[in-house]
C-alpha cells in the first residue's frame, strides 16, 4: 500500500474522504441524533466559506459534509470546527454516527427518549472497528421516521396497550384506526370486549393516543430491537430480535451482544444482515438471546 493510500485510510477514520478531484476532500461532521446548535451551524458556514466552496451537503444520516476542502487545509478546518464543539464523523468499516428522531421530547407520537439513547450509543460504539460499516438508528414510535429497520441495529419505541373495560364507550374507533387491523370487537354472554391479535400488533401508540374515552391505556412501554437492516447494493430489511425490551439495561446488553457477535463472525466487508442470512437468523438470535 502506498503512502498516499495509508494517509487516505487514516483520514477516513476521522471522517475525511478523498474526492474524485485531485487533492480535494470531503469533511464529514458529527451530529449525534442530527443535533447542532445555532452557533455551531454558524461555525460550519464560516469554515465552508473559508476552506470549501461556500456550501454544505446534508447527508441522509442527519449529518453535514463540507466538500472541496484542499488537503492542506484539512487540519486547520478541523481545529476551527472543534473549537465550536463540532467533531468529525466516520467513514469505512466502523460504527457511524447514530441517527434519531425527536422522540418524546417534542413529538406527540414519541414513546421513548430517543436523544438520550442516541447519546449513550454514541458514547459506547462510535468509531469502533467492525467487519464493515455499521449503522444504528433510534426512532420514537412505529411511524419509523429514522427507518430503524434499514439499519444494522434499529431501536423503535414500543407500547403494549391494555383495554380498560370500565372506560370504554364502545365507539369502535380503535378497530378502524388500528393500522394492522389487530383490534377486534368480541361479543359474549357477559357483553362486549375489545381484543388484540398480538401476532400482528406492532406496538404502536395509535390506540392509546387516539381513544376518545381513554379505555386503551399503556400496559407496558419499551423498545422493539431490530438487527441486520441495510440498503446499498443488496437491500435487506432488518429482522426483529425482540419485540418488547422493557429496560434500557436489557436494551444495551442485547445491542452489545449483537455487535460483539457480528464482530466475531462477520467477514471483511460483509454487512451484519448478510452475515445473518449466511449463518441463519434462528442461529444468530439464539446466540444473542440465549444467555439473557
């Protein structure tokens, strides 16, 4: 490997990618959960004007890229960004920046604190080496705005609804509103009831959020954990590892086991999902869940 190639590999670890134009680079900036302050954005604008061509590119993973930075200016530009608290992102076979939606902070549908989880995942995994690129996403509910099932590991807010008979006015709105038609009205000698088909329920919050009488309450709340999603050349939607993880402790434990299993068994440049298909989903799930 030449010296230039060695330099490019090292720069890739800190989010600097060589462009097709000679001596020009892209600077990929880190924005955990897509968040930057107004002052940080102002700094990005200054750096883009001074060292780039006065524009930025918004990436599909909530990040910012500054293009057309000459190799001689990379370190100076990086230090100016760092003064504003802006770190570099990541490229190559390692954990990328964690993406997240607003979650329960401001979204009416959000079930979980997505930003807190994203920051914790960033602290634990960002830039860790892996067989291939590794992406994590956190989404607050089943609207799935950050596409949890398109990432190597995806976390989605989940609720398990509970029907309270005493509050129900039998309007039937939940039957028509349920996106998976998992709720049905059942008549019996004792009267009526509303029941859920747990096989089809995706643990969204439609029934608990929109029930006019409040008869659909939150029974349990937690996280649906996905593994093995990827887009790219060979797309694969993620598989559910566990439908309802109830605690953050268990969530991080399972993610740690999943990432460790991938690092131990994945081949070079093989995405997590493609490794799962090669080994077998049942085998992978048993290895991760078997020692909970």
